[in-house]
């Protein structure tokens, strides 16, 4: 007897449909084989399925059993196919009957006692199910919320093999999980922190506003306690509101990492721009993705949001180097034995560091105890090529307690976000024929086209270049920043005051990396 059940697997963050064919024929020596490029976890499926069936009071067929996973060329990974394999076996051995099984995708890992365990990647699977016109998806109850953000699909949560059988045989009715996507999104799209909580630090706040407006990466240098982390956490709050489509894309990444059911991500959807702050001992795979069982890294978890690297010089050099390609491309390709996987990684990079190993080199009151050699050594851990991808460098000074209490709080995140959104709209309009969206993305050729200076501004910049020893790249960077500052003001022309502000964001090159 031959049956077919439809299931889904995940490759990268996208899902593919899998056909599970079960063929049972009579034979004196019982055997069961799984063919179609299964990995170890799929091979172990046989034992889990057997135990789960027996412990759920079904009979495991002792005949010639062949299970074929198609299409054959894709490597099948993970435990998601236990439940569909079990249902296929029950059907093929005529222990159950169902005409509706093929209308659904079925996924789930089975425990030995027949319970259904949660999976990774259910959001992508649900999206695929709808695209391919399935009526619904049967999945682990824990994953129902994340799948239910997909509209026009019956999302049927099951807790055990017995429940799944009950549903298909029509003896058990299971309520489909329903969510109003727009409502979930609206209710959870707000941040816990606000820029208005930061006192003083006008220079740093302004720099972050400029950074957000043009999507420029930023490096903050300052002693411990000066508020670098506090400022960093608030950068996502002034970026333009996340669109629903972007929220779904980021949510798929969280789903594949099994992170979508945590309370921090709202109810099954990442609805605000992420802020990721990995510790400096993170591995290359942890940061950019990959590993034996490939997973997206922190840079992809920060997709459409902010990746914050605190204590930048403490990160392993090769880990930082691995950032260069995704920073350029907005995605990261991870090589595997036979194929490669691409994960999205469109982020703003925000880095922070102390000015010296002890931290107090620039402190007005406390004494720095580092030797010039130690300081040099410390700074040189941050490579030139990475610094080259960071348009804005700012100093965040330590504030005295008195200053801190008496400084005004300034604008709210909502007010700043409004300015950022206006500046972004100008850039999108200007760059749409080049398929770009922000000034940070401008190539050398486009900088020439869009960042022209009047004679006075040009003179100003030349002078600064001589004085600061700015490189040609530094020159281009000042031009891009000037463009963003002009856009923030809604000024079609770049004016001298825009250029002089932009020059300030390159000043640290001279103080620190010379
Ligand atoms: N400008 C500021 N306004 C309000 N609170 C501040 C400010 N700067 C620092 N703080 C307070 O000091 C704490 C330490 O700041 P933090 O951001 O951790 O410093 P850093 O990361 O530079 O070491 C913050 O949690 C905050 O409570
Ligand atoms: Mg900090
Ligand atoms: Zn020091």
C-alpha cells in the first residue's frame, strides 16, 4: 500500500515542500529504509516514530517499508518529519483513513511517548504552505502563534500524534489558531526606551540623528559610564517605523533560530527594529552565521535594526573581518559542503570602545594609567578596513554628576524619528532610479553626481583634508555625510555649514588613529 504526505523543510530561512512517500509491501523479513538524502537526525526519526506509535497504542508495521523523501536532490535535515512519517505509516498500514491529509502540510518532531515537540522555522513553512495553495498546516502547538500571522491558512495546533490522527480521521475537531496580523503588529510596535531619557550629550545625540538619517555606521569612543550603551539602545527607536513586510522578513529569521516564542519578541512577530548586542567573545559563526548545523548569526538577528558591538577592540580580529562582506552586501552567504546558504543582514553597525585599556584617557578627572604603547596597541586591534566602513566617529565624554542632573533631556524618539523619516524620503526619491535607498550606500560615482560642493565649501574641505591628513576615502565619506546633513535640513544644496559639521565626525581619526 502506498501513501503520500506533504511536509516542509527549511533551507536558510526559506522553506521548501517535501513529499513523503510511504510504501508497505509484504515480506518475510521486516525492514524499514528511508531514502532521499536524509541526514542523521532524519534517520533517527525511524526509532522515534516507532516508539511514538507503539506508545500511542498503534501498531508499527513489520513488513517491507520504504520511505522516500522527495525531491531527492535536497539534503533533508532535522526532526520535523517525524509526525508526517508516522501519519504516512498509519495510513499505508490501513490503521487510519483520511481523505484530507493531502490538503495540509504536516510538520512536527515526536517524543518517544507520542507528544509533538516544537520546531524551528514554522513561520517560513506556513508562508510556503499558503504560497503553494495548501488548505492548512498541522504543526506543534507551541509554534501555532508564529504560523498564524500568515493569513488565509488554517493553522492546526497539535500536542500529540493521537491528536493529529483524531483530526485527520474527523473524530476530533481542533480550533484553528487565528491572529489578526495588523492588530498584533500595531499592539506590539513600540519601544521600551526613549531618547528623551538621555540628558545632555547633545553632540552624540546629533551624531546619532545624522547616522539614522543616512544609515551611516557609527563608532563611539568614551570612558566607562559615559552613556554609550544607553545611547546605542535608543538608536533603533529613531529609525523609520518598521513596515509589516520587513517585520515578517525579520520574524522568519527569529523563527528559524527558535526565538519567536520568547516574550521579548511580542506575540509571534518581531514588530520593532531589533537591537542586538553580542558579547565580544562571540565566534565568527555566532556573529555572521554558519556552523555545523547552519544558523543565522547575530548580524542576521539584527536585520533591519542595529548591531551593537560594545568594546570593539576586544572582539577577535577574524570575527570583525567577517563583518566586512555582509556590511557591504546587506546579506551573508555561508558556504557549506555541497551548497551555500544566504541570510539577510541589512543592519546599521554601532560600535563602542574606551579610548584606552584603562578607559580614562579622555576623562577630565580620572588619571589614565596606560602607556602610549599600550594605547597604540589597543587602538590597532580595530582594523583599518573595518574603520573604513564606519562613516561617523564621535567622542562621548563623561558627564559630571551635576551636569547630568541639570542637563535638559531634549527631543523624544518620536520627534527625532519624524526628522529621520523626512530625510530618508528625500534620499529614496533621489536614489530610486539607482535602486538604492540611503546616502550610506552611495558609490564613488554617485557621490560625484549627488554631492557637489560650491567653491567655498570645496575650499573648506580641502583645507580640512590637509590639516587632518584625510585620505581619499575620508574625503568621500565627508561628502556623503554632508549630503545627509543637508537632507536632514531639507536643503537641495550642500552648504558650508553642512560640510563643517560632517568634518567633525571624522576628527577622531586624527586624535586616535594617527
Ligand atoms: N546622558 C545620560 N543621561 C542619563 N543617564 C545617563 C547618561 N549617561 C549615563 N547615564 C546613566 O549611567 C548609566 C551607565 O551608562 P552606560 O550607558 O552603561 O555607559 P557606558 O556604556 O558608556 O559605560 C546608564 O545606565 C544611565 O543610567
Ligand atoms: Mg557600556
Ligand atoms: Zn588608560
